């Protein structure tokens, strides 16, 4: 599958895959609405591939979203 993972962070046994979306202030639904179920599925598949390629031992995984609306940044932990 093609695509990219915007951010990957690791602390101890937790790996966080983070999708970052930006939109102009006032856009309908805001930036977070751009993380559709299809995008979430794509990120999950890419994360699984990343973990396999990294030879990662068993870890906890979390999927976050950073939404940037104009100059406002919102971090959604465990967004999906």
C-alpha cells in the first residue's frame, strides 16, 4: 500500500502513529474531519507494515491526530 505516516514516536513500550492535517480557519468540519475512515484504515495498514519492517518487539500502539485549523493546533490522543 502506498502512503506515508506523518509522525512516529516511541516511549518505552508505546508506539504512537500520528496523522497531521491542516486546513484554513473556518473550513467546514475542520482539519480533523479530513481523517476519514478510509484514511484511518490506510494509516493502520502502514503502521503494521512499519512495525514489521522495524522488527519491533510487541508494543502498545496508539493512533493520534494533530489538527491544525488556521493557527490553532489540537492534539487528539487515541483518536482512532
